């Protein structure tokens, strides 16, 4: 009998849809700055579809980080997306 493989699912902080964990980008806010997940602390996930819709993502980021500058978040998110696509 074949063993069933468990695929963890997580929810996108922006659209609130559930996806397999590998299809999401894991981020965290640390000292009012947006960074890739460092392995410690609270984090959240964003799906690739929502990363394209800047306005919707900014609303989710402001909710998750509870503070910060929208322009700073926008610039940092663009850096993260660009770095992720190049990798």
C-alpha cells in the first residue's frame, strides 16, 4: 500500500486563499522592516498572484506589520520579488 504524502497548506495574508506551502513566499516584519523569513519569529505568506497586485498586498502588509511606511514596504517588496525571480 502506497504511503500518502502530506503537503502542508498555508493561507495567503492578502487574498486569504489556501495554497501548498511551496507556492507561497514567506516573509516577516522585523523592527518595521520587511524581510524574507529569517527562521525565527512570526511570519506570513503571500501567494504569487497577490505579489502582482501592489495595492492589495500593501493593505495586507500594513495589517501584518502594524506600522511602517507604505513607500518603504513597496520598494522592499519589489526588491524581494526581483531577487526571487532571479534565483
